[in-house]
């Protein structure tokens, strides 16, 4: 049922997923071999390593879920190629998380533990992107709650108020 564009998306997603699988696997394996086997040391940053590894795996699994195609149960025809992983949005943030975490795995294994600080850029960028979406709503909520509702008077009410004021001025001038 799917057209040529869906098949191209399916092939492109398969390439992306294959590359990510190899990249993540090699990164984790390399980090483990260098840190535990060669240096015979469990890193001081064990909690940090495990936390970001789980975050990376979560993002990787989410990308796999987004790219999963849907087939017809009876005819095995492609119904849906899955989400296009090359589109911007949440999948782009998942890619960033995976790439930065894997890069920090490589750099911490080869150079220094301080390269784990690179992973905080993922959090900072996520907060920045989230603030970009939430800021207009927060500003509107703050303005709506701080300002008292101003009563708008119609043209008729405005004319009537001006007439009353003129009458009061005339009557005050007569006295």
C-alpha cells in the first residue's frame, strides 16, 4: 500500500538505525574495555556513567520505536514506514543526546573524567528549547494574573460620562 516515498523513508531509517546501533555498541564496549579491563579501575563517576548511559539507551530505543514500520498482518505489505528520523523535532534532540553521550564515553575513556561535563550541554539545550516553547505561555499567564481586568466602557457610556462632567462643571460655575 505504501508508495515510493514511504519505501525511501524505510530505507533511510534502516540506515540510520543500523549506524546508531553500531555507534552506540562500539562506544559502550570501548568505554568498558578501556576503563575496566585495561585500567582495572571502576570510574569514580560510576553513577554519572550509568545515568547517562541509561539516558542514551532511552533515546536510542525511542528512535527505534519512531522508526518502526507497520506491516499488514495478512499480506505483509508495508502500511506505514514509521516517522522520518531526518525530520527536525524531538528525534533531533534524541540524536544529539546519543551523539554527545557516546562522544563523552570515548573522551572519558581516552582523556579524562572531566569530559562527562559535555553531557550537561544536552540538558542545557533541552531546557533552552523547552523554555522557547513555554515562555509565551508563562508571560501571558503572568500578565493576566498581575493586571486587574480593565473595564472597557462603550461609546455610549463614554458620552454619558462626559455629559455628566459638563453638567457638574456648569452647575459648579453658577454657584
